[in-house]
C-alpha cells in the first residue's frame, strides 16, 4: 500500500523558507513543521530568494 504524498500550499512553503532566511536552522524549522530536511532544502533551492542570493563569480 502506497503512502499518499502530502501537498503543501505555496504560503506554507514560503513561510518555511522565510524562517530559514531569518537565521533559523533548516533542521529546526523542518522538525517544527513536520518536514524532512531534504524537502525544506528543495523548497529553499527552488525559491526566488535562492536565485537572488546566488553569488556571482569574480573575473
């Protein structure tokens, strides 16, 4: 029997990503919200904030 996948609202994902951006650890936020660490890392990587913080290589 398959376990159904959970679905989360965009607002929930944004809140979780914002908490990490506000200097809370990924593991703490994930645990408090009942998420896996990797799930939260995926959301962070996919967030618009992540792409704006990508360092630019110096030439």
